[in-house]
């Protein structure tokens, strides 16, 4: 039996946050699809995962052609010690296709624009050193992964709220820098 990569990532997130432990007191209750945790040493962790199915308010599809029924994603943002590392895993998307992906300022909503603009460490600066870009290319089965590393930490008073998957790879220069086509799917971060 093939176990989806998505489940391995989710189990890793649960183990890292202590929600998969068998001994000791129960972990605090967290939202099913998104969670936020800060450790005593100042490390901050945000995550979200979901199956892009109808009726899900934390994992929303805007373009079913580019995020087919059964597609899923998982994202983890870990920030501390002057660094932020963000990891994205998708499955069930179109095979052998490039997608743009970015962290956004607002939670997902029924309209694609509800998630707001890209999260920026330095407001007005549009590049991968100020924003979190997670473009990926899916394999022959529609699975893909991406990781971004930034040399700054998240501001606990101004956290990003969603991951948006876009229809095109991110434009890296010129007048359309930062653009990545229509919004395909969205995960709300805890």
C-alpha cells in the first residue's frame, strides 16, 4: 500500500508540535487544518493542510481544472533564530506542471482576492528576500514540493494567514515581478 507523502508531512508536523506523543498530558487542542505554536525559546511555527474538497472553509479551490478533486497540500512555516523556513508539499495536482505559490496576509475566503496580497517582510519590496515564494513543478503523478529560506523571523504581531497556489510560476523580474497568474487554491494558516 502506498502511503501519500502528504501523510508523512502531516505526521512530522504533529510529532514536531507534540500532538502525536503517547505519554504525558494531552497536547492543547489545535484547529484541524491550521495551527500556530510558539515555543518558550521564541521559535514560531505555523501550519496548514487540507484536501481541496467542496465545503472545506480552510482549504479552498478556485480553479478545479488546475487543482482536481482529491488534490491536497500541506505547508509548514518555522521561524526563529533569525531565519524562517517554509515547506510546501502538494499531491493530486496536474502532472508535470509548474505552479506559483506564495504566503499571503489574510485567511482564505470564498473569493480568490480574500487572502489579500503577498506577505512582505519589507513592505513594498517584491522579491524572494522580502516575500515567501514557493514555486514548484509537479511530477508525473501530480506531486511536488518546495522549500523557501529567508534570513528574517516572522513578527508575532503581524503573521501571515494563508498559502495561495497560483496558475503560473512567479515572474522574477521586470514590471510584473511577483505576479503568478490566477489564484488556484488556498490554505488558511492557523
